C-alpha cells in the first residue's frame, strides 16, 4: 500500500480488456483514518482559539450558538481546501487528495501509477459542503430542538411523538448504513464515509513517492530526561537531608547573624519602615504593607531574614 509501490503498468495482453479496466491501486486505510482525525483536531484547535477571543463576553453566549460556530469553522476549512482543489490539512499531511472516481482514467499509455485523475467537480464540491457542513448542522440543531421541546415525552401531542420517532428511526438507519459502509471500506479501502461513496469522491495519494521526514528531537529530549531522572533516583537516597537543608537555607535562624543596620531596615524593600510591624514569632521588623501583602499572598510565608514561618504580624512596640 506504500505510494512508491504503485508504479504499475498494464498487464493485459493484446489490449483485450485494457480499454475497460482501471489499474488497481491500494490506498492505506490507516492514512485515511489519520487524515480524518487530524481534520477533527484542526477544527478543535480553531474553535479553541475562537472561544478565547470571546472569553470576556457574556458567559454562555457561544454555548447557545455552538452548532453555528462548528458549521462556520467546517465551512472555512472546506472553502480554503476542497473548493480550491487543495487537500484538507489532514489529507495534506497524509499525502492524500480527492479524485473524481467517475472520471478516473482507465488503463492505457497515459496511466503510469493509477493515481491519475481529475479532482472533484464543482457539483461534487457543493454537494460535499451541503452534506457534511449543512447536514451536521441541521442534525445538531434538530437534536437540541427536539430535546428542548421534549418531543419524546408521553404527554406530548401525537404529532410531536411521531416526529420524535421518525428522528430516532432515521438516526438509527443512518448509523446502520454507516456501519456497513465501514465494513465495506475495511474490506476494499475505497470510500471511508457515505458521502464519499455517494459522490464517488475517492481519496488517493497526491504523489506516488513521498519522503518521510522523521525528527529525532523529541526522542533525544526523552532519552536525556530518562537518564537524568534515573541519576536522581540513584543519588537521592545517598544524600544527607540535614546537610541539604542547611545548604538550601541561606539565612540562619540566629538573629545575631545580621548586623544592627540591616535589622533596622525592612528586608523586603530595604528601607526604613514607615509603619514598623514585626513578624511573629521571630520578631523581625518590616514595613506594614510589605509584610501584609506577603502574608496575604501565601498562607505559609517565611521570614526573609531567618526563613521561619510567619504565623502572625504585630505593630512594633505594642505588647
């Protein structure tokens, strides 16, 4: 199924069926699934960025118009990819493109790889947009509207219950047909979705040969981190906890270690306290605003001089 193996020539003798048979090609099913998944991730990334733009607006505003937002993003992806004969972001990463299977060339001299063939026609592109973008939007709106109106409740009118039953049966029928289409795709590898099968829009390789670029940067970072973590796990049990604690605490708890000039200044702003307050229980002096803001910011603030936990503050000179 690799693109480089698709250079096939006509094997029909004497042209007895060369004019009526297409060259068989095999497109990787995994690539097609991965391309669809990448397109979903791309739409989710665009939606996340758009939600951040409107994050300061009225809460829940975008939630009311989420189907419209999803349809708008899907329409943008369709407009700048399929409509202009370009692959979607996921298809581009997987070296795939849509081909009109109705106009695909049959085996002959002009066919070298079996990947030749025109892209989708204008009618196919429009129908693709209507069925995917419009179909998903109408389905989501119908589900939300029927759930809000509670069509399925027993006390509803017979018309509403009948409409709810039709919606459920149509959804079940669609899922069943999609399941059989999936089985057919896994067997033949031609049309991944019902829309592609109905429109005869097949995913084929954009190029018969594609260089696979492999980056080892992430792998190198993982190897370095694994080695570093193993070294830490080996060294940590050998370290003395008390010596490490002394090394990490730059200020001793002994108040006499600081000079008298340093004791007179606030250790945060390094100036004479305008409204002197002391930290308890270590009795070191601070500016009121410096000590108050630091203590309010964290519940376990430590004194900047002795690294002791400040449990309370008190005005200097008061008992």
